[in-house]
């Protein structure tokens, strides 16, 4: 089990181009009703109700790119954090940068983790947009489902959803029902987790639901990082105030502690500069060896500039507190339903991490953590009937941040950032699906967004610090002693955008639909934390045609899709020296890019006790225009086309980097999964379920700097679990093993500016195994 090589000439796209026509032929050739009568079992593929389009409908009837992970799927896969979603949804890449989530869907994403940046994938918890990704980190417990929408969602979800949306939907209180569950689990790395929920009816019209999750696990990486120490609590109250009005209130809290995410070294190029005596790559035998353990010995082999010290990751920690309050008010007015969703969320982030040789911290100034306070309000009016399904609404968003950040490594890097940031956005939107005939519908939607970002910031370089070039062909490049002068990074940025959706739906048969759409979206621009120009909004237009089908009495489900995404002013994040000579990590507008491909999702349920699923995506991506500049005397190490720009300055050089033709980062050409569930019925009425699965990915770039050692290899990873369920599902016991082959799966990277090709990489968990026990009541 290891590297996989996949020829992009293998044309899944050609296969899918005939699926829509084939669906019509199959639907006409076989009657679902007749096939159902012939089948001796009552087996069928499960139907899941979703609210991705702000109305309740079957996932098979939703004319959007959508993966749905039910509560049963989440429990079976042992999902306890967002990064677990990636192996269940092809085309999705999720890792953690510090304690922030970095989510990519079909090439759209953002691995910047500063207060100045925004995700390209909207993360929504219980219908509320999360201003910071930390808000949802500890939310994966007692869930009804997770919806993964792929492609821009510009009309219904608005700004910062160019890649799609991740909807995390908790189980709501149930009226008139007393029920609950409690579970506990153990795994290697001293792992323990506890989870539970209780639903308490209060009369006939009111119910309370309380949920909890606690996780404690040691780190996967040799220095103790990549651990998981978190506690999460959720309390919900639901009340039917009248036959027409339903109220639901929710409060949630989570604390994330421990050492936090860590970094490892992977296949760096052998150093050749004078002073380094080790001519071989230093990839450790144990791929989960921390970057400090791998590279500290190397520092002693060179004459380092003053202030470059061995890494001491024992100082790494995270102390993250999250609070949230939200309400849902649904009022049935007869012709339409009015929905009002006010919410408040607060994130307090105090952490220190070591991306490479340097460390970054968010409590650099008088031990003050970074904070985010956000208020949102969404008001919608909508209805759905056989003739028309429509929704109109308005949205308000306000976020205030106090940001304190440092990047430090003795004298070599000692840059401090402090800023007060405010983002305010208003939007109005509407979407209509209208039936021109019983089997043919047209959809149109518009959204207007106006946003303003204000930054009152200051970047301060400690006196005597050294400015050193990014990359370079030498282990240590030229350094200049800085005077300690600060740079004002304040400013106001405003933008407005109109996004649209146009689409169609055609029912080829009762269980077969063909759909297509053109959708636009944008990701916010803003002021950088560096001495560079503000970055503009990222804009995307997506073209999609797909089909959703069920055959043979719903024993076989085949969904397929072709898509084309066209980017303008795409945003990318880089580590570099800005014009003042300070080491920063910030966003640029890279230029034009495209991502095109196909997806295929097949589920077969030949009997009540057997379910087989195959899902795969093919994405061919390319930068059409990608130019940026870097500063420093040493030539940047990128394998893109690098050329010097004379500027008349004796010390600091200017470089132009042209990466036209490169693939988009974190966008493998191939990704997918295969799973099989087999249930064995026991004589006592209980069941044993065996559920192996496999996920795979081809090679991909981990960032947009395109160094030789940020091209991660393809992989194949296997998982399996064995579960016993007592009669009437009174309790269950599960044994599980993940990443059976102990594959080293690299998910992200951070570039180190002093030693060429020595970067810190994020890595997925190694082989893990354990047991879970659950009681239902």
C-alpha cells in the first residue's frame, strides 16, 4: 500500500458523458415498480432528507452537487472532527493550520489562517455561518447529518462560499419523546472519548436536548503535538408556541486544549551548500517524527545567523474557547413560512505553534489572546408546492476582531502583528424554481452583497531582528539588521457584488433526474497584514450538468456530474518578505484558473444486509495566469519560471515568479472511496456488521509556492470496523482500525524561509485502533 499512479487519460469524464443518456434509456427500459415486485427483498437505498436549499427535500431530488453523511454514517466512520470528513467525500481536502481548518473542495479553498483571511468554503453550524473556522472544530457529536455542497453557492449562502459549503446539523429536540444515548471509546495513543445526549419532553409542546462530547488523546507526532483534548456541550430548547409558530433556542460551548497541531519533515531535497555535511535527505523512518526532532541536528552543522536556535516545541499549546447562542423562529403564515435566525458567536484563541523553524503565537502582547465576536441575522420567507418553490431573504453579518500575532525565531524572525478588524456585510437574495411542465423546471436566483472591512493595524519588528530572504539556493541567505521601525497596515476596503444562478431540472422517469446550472460566487477581498497592496475579491463561475438516478426498485443508485469552474483574481497565500523586509504570510491575487472534471457516485443495495458504495472524482486544474513578486537577494526556490527584476537597489532584490500551467494546490486529479457494509442477523435478534472501506488520492501540490518537496504522493488507505448491535439496538460494541497500512498521508505544508526545501508538513493520523461502547435508551 503506497503510492498510486493514475493516468489522467483514463477517461472517467468520457464515461460520465454518457450517463445522462443512459439514465433515460434505463429508466424507459425497466419499470421501477415492476422490478420492485420481482425483487424478493424490500431492500432499497436509504432516502435522506436535506435542507441544503433552505427547504426540506430528498437528497436525490436536490438539483445541486451534494454529499450527505447521515448520523449512521458518521457514527460508523467514527467521525469526531472535521478532518474525518475528507475520506468520506471525494474531492474534499481538509487539514488544520494551527487550530484553524483549511478546507478545499474541487480546488477551491484557502490555507491562510490569519485574522485577515476568509475560508472559501462556508462552514455553517445549525444554519449559522461560522465567522471563524475554530467555531466548528468541536461540533462533531450528536449530529443529524453533515451536508457537503460542492461548487459556488453564491445565491443562497453568499460570500466566502466559492468552493461550497459544509453544513453541520445537530439532532434537534424531539417533542413528546424521552430518549438518549451514552457512549465511551478507547484507542491507542492513550485515547479516550465520551459522548452522550438526553432528550427530555416538557409537556406535549416543549422539549429539551442536552449533548456532550469529551476527547482526550496523546499526540500522533513524536513531540506530543497533533493531540486532541477537547470538551463540547450543547443545549437546545424547542417549543411549539402555537400550531403555526415553532421556536428553537440553542447554546453551545467548546474548549480545545492540549499541544495543538504539529509538523513533520517529508522527503526534502538533499542540501548541497557548504557547511552541511549530511548529503542525504533526512526523511525519518518514522514519518510522524516531529520537525524539531528531525532538523535540530542540522542547525549544528552550519554557521547560522545570530538568533537561529533549535526548535523547542515543548512550548507549543492551544487554549481555545468558543461560545455560541442562536435561535430559529418558524412562523407558518399559510401562503409562506417566515424564518428568522439571529445568532451570536465568540472565539477566544490563545495558542503557540511551530510551523517550521519559527513559531507563531496569538498571545504575543501582554498575554492577550486573539478574539472574534460575530453577530448574524437571517430572515427568510419561502414556500414549496408542486408548481413553484421559492425563497427570498435578507442577511446581516458583523464581526469584530482583536488580533495579536507574532512570528518569532530569536533575531532571525521577530515580527509582531496587532490589529483591530471589523467586517460588516449586508445581503438580499431570492431563488425560484418554477415548473413549466410536470417533468421540467427552471431555476433562477440572485443575491446582492455589500461588505466593508476596516483594519486598524500595526506591524512591529523588534529592534535588532534580521530580515532574511525567502527560499534561496543557500542554506542561509543574506540578512539585514532591522531598526525596529513599525509599519501601518490600516485601511478600509469596500466591495459589492451581484451573484446569480440559472438552472434546469428534467425528470426522465420517476426516479431519474437530469439537471444543469450556471452559478457564480465570490470570496472577500481585503487589507493584508503586510506592506503590499490590498487583495481583490476572488470570483468564480461554475457550469454543471448532472444526473441522479435509482433503478431496480431503488436497489441501485447512480449519480454523476460534469463541472467546469472558471476563476478570476483567485487568491493564494505565500510566506515571503514584503517591501519593508519583514517575514510575513499573506494573500495575493494569483490570477486566472480553471478546474474541470467529473464525479461518479454509485450505491448498490442488493439485499437488506448488503450495501456497496463507490464514489470518485476526477479534477483537471490549471492556472492560466499566475504571476507574483518576491523580495530578497536569494533566488526563490520555486520550480516555477523565476526571473530577476532589476530595481536599482543594492541589497534587496525583486523577483517575478510565473506559475502559469501549474495545477491548483490541494487538488488531486483523482480521489475517491469504496465501502462495503455487511450485516449478519443473529438468532437472538441482534446483528453483527462488518464495514471495511478504502479511500484514495493521486498526487497533489500542498501549497502554491511549488517547491520540489511540496508535491505529495498518491495514497491508498484502508479502514475497517466490526460492530455488534443488541436486539432492538439497546446497546452496541464496535472494534475499529483506521489507516490499516499506516500510510503517511501529507495534507498541508508551511515553507521555511532559511534552509532551502526544508518545510514543515501536516500529516494525517497513523494506524489507530480501539473500541467503542454505546447504550441507547
